[in-house]
C-alpha cells in the first residue's frame, strides 16, 4: 500500500478497555446504538462466507471486530488484511448472540501495514532471544510481558509519590562524571571532544547527592540510570535503574525503617497484602524485618565463628574450605565479606537486614559506634538477592580522605573497581555534612520481586545483549 493512502493522523474515541468497562454487562445479541472509533493491531482474523471476525488489540486490551459483508465497505480487502496490520475502525458497539462484545465494522482504514509476518497463534514468543531483541514484537504477543512493564511504571510512580509525601525532593545529578565514585564498580569511559577530557558514565549518584545534602537539601532522592562495566546475568545488566536517597539527621536504623515501610507499602498497593509469592514460594514483607549482623549469619550457616581478630591463616583456611577465592590483597574484612557472599546470601529467603559490614569494604560508611573495625552499614536481602544498600554516612572529611587514599592504593595494585580521591567531594564535606542516612535500591530487582519474575531481562525493556548479526 502506498504511504500516501495512509492517513497522517487518526483520532480514536474509545479504547477496548473503556468499551469493556461500559458495555460488558449488556445482554447477548444487543445493539447499543453507540458508535465509536477505535484503533490498534489486527491480531486474529477469520472469515465465514459473507461474515468476518477479527480481534483488534490496543494498549488497553482486545475487542472483537464484527464485519458483515453487507455492512463493511471493501469487505474483500478487509478479509485480506494481514495479522499485525494497524487499522482504525468506526462502528456500533454490540454484543453477538454468542456473547462476544464487538464493534461492527462500518468504516475502516489501514494505519500501517505489517511487512513482516506476525505469529499466527496468540501464545507469545517461546524464543527468549527474539523476545529480548524484538521487544516491540514481544509486547504484542506476550501479554505477561506487557503486564510487567505496566506494573513497573506503576511501582516507580508509587515510589515517587511515597517519598514526596515524606518531604523528599527529587533531583537530577550528572551522568557524566569526571572521576568515578560512589560505589565499588568498574566504570564505562567516554571522551568529550570539546573539552578533550575523559568522562565516566556514573556508577552511582551518591557523591553528588551528598553534595546536595551539604548544600542544605535535607531530604533528596534520584531515580535514574547507572552504568557498571560488569558481566551480564539473571540479576545484572550493565545499565540499570537505581533509587538513591539521603536524609539529613538520620542514621542507618532510620533508613531500615524507611525501607521496610516503603516495600510493605508497595506490596500492599500491588498485591493487596504484604504476603506475596515469588518463584513459587511465599514470603512476608511486613515490618519489622529481621536484623542480623554479617558475622552472626556466617556462624549460623557454617558453624564457625569469625571476626576481624581471627588469625589470618585460620580465616583464609575457613574461606578456602568453603570455596572462597583468597587473594593476597584481601584483609580480614574482605575475607569475611567474601565468605558471607559465598555461603550465606543466596540462602536468605525472607527479608533480612544484614548489618555491620567491615570498614575495609565500606569506604563511604561511618564507623560503627560500638564495634571497632565495622561500619553502620546494612544490605537488605530478599529471596537471596541484595535489594538495597545503606549506611550512616561518613561525615568526617579527614577520615574520608584516608579511605579514598586507601582505595586509590588498591586501584594502583590492580583493583579496577576501587575508588579514587574525589577532591571536590572532600571540599564539600569540609564545609560540613550533617549526620545523614543514605540508601540505594536496585529498582530492577525490586520489580523482579513484586512482579514474580526471575531474570532482570524480563523487567528491562531493552536489556543489553551481544550485537546481532544481520
């Protein structure tokens, strides 16, 4: 069909969802006298002599098209439409004698021709590779996929409203960073031609958000993309969405309360209850969540007590006995973290705040007020996955400089995920950063939990894949 035959605009007056809401209850065989205009893709079609039926799908659902040969203009052409064609239809709302709510096709026009074949059965795409590469196809033929992304949009909207109701202000901070910071991760590098300067896609907005806290914004949050040059798995995508927030005058216990209240609220809004099912197993997201230190959880799991005072040879042996890779550069804090991640984290099903991380692996966290060598940091773990990372923020610029310098030394020794010294952030701290609690939540993993899907690719519209060979 020539492009000139296709209208430049089309104005529907109703959606399939509105028609079902307004007319689903009418009696079988009823003609309403109500004329509407709808638009969408033709997903099914069958012809029975001088009568044709079709299924039109729009963003709100599906509705049957009822096309009698005596009523529908260009009936033969209508019967030759291809599955996947976009069409606009005007006609009376009715219900067939068999009880199917329909629109009688009294006028119709093609809005776009599908030049590639659509699946002829409405069972979704079984080839996961096609689903992720051709999301534009997947959204039409896999209803569950479309529902996940509608749910994702709703959850993000609910998060914003919940935080704004608690006086948090949404802000935007740079995506291009002159130096990477805010998390332990390998960055993506890019080059700005006009400045002839290397920049890095942000691995976290943390240091900029804390600059704003130092600037007097007492409750700030950002919902946005972050980028980490790491592997791809069922729970990792190189670009993903992060919620980060900072609350002045709070510590990590306040942030624990915030996390459990927020997630309980989301579960209730989405599922009507804080008890949900994930991967076939039930879990209760109601507060309060369990709080347990990392070293206590290790002892519960493997029956061995470890601490920062454990002899290094003994600690290394315990790690090796449990399949943990041991490097010469690892201190006791790093070994304890590796042991926890190898033996404990994946088995934590019900929500738990894993607390008291070693200082060695927490360069931005404030020293624990009672436990030397540890920090006031927690990770929220649900269904064996880290969902959130938070801490009482380090506010002493001299201590922060010392930790940055230690990180820089680790980077020089080959740790490409270690941080570097951020002089501007230190300058902001020197003007005074009040006691602050900070939080990062991986939105994609949160969506996975609430939508009951097991791979991050099912909650990211266009996940990162190997280049396709055309």
